[in-house]
């Protein structure tokens, strides 16, 4: 289970490492549920190149797709990014916030 989690997390980090893939995620964040054609409008690259980036985003579970007739709509899945925030950012913030809370208590108790 742990190896699977790390493998999945590795895919997310790899996907987020590329500027084009981050742009695609930003586009989906701004307007979720876009077709390949709509996503290509904002990038200076071929449909095939954009498709390759979308495949990596899907493999990292950052993008989910839904077929609507002949169209394939792409949706942002923010869960893996949230998991990164919890695992890699949140744990560092907790200590900082605890230290600030302790400092506040100490300063308030010294005023008495």
C-alpha cells in the first residue's frame, strides 16, 4: 500500500514538474470540463502534443475525463494536489502555527 501511494505521488510530482501541464491544470481550474480543442486554443502546440500531456495528467489522477457524445471533456481533479499540500506543506505549517500560538500565550501571560 505504501509503495503504491509513493508511486502515485511520484506521478503527481512528475506531472506538476512541467510548465505546459501546469498551464493545462490552470485552464481547467478556470473553466472545468473542456474538450481537447478548447484546451489547444490556449497553447502553441499540436493536438498530439497536448494529448500526450493530458495522458500524463490522467495517469497522475490530476485530470478525469467524461465522454459526452463524441466529445471527451477534461475535468480537474484537485485531490492529489490537496494530498501533496497535506503531506508536504501542512506538516511544516502545523509546527510554525503551534510556535506562534505558544508565543502568543507567553506574551499574553507576561502582560498580566
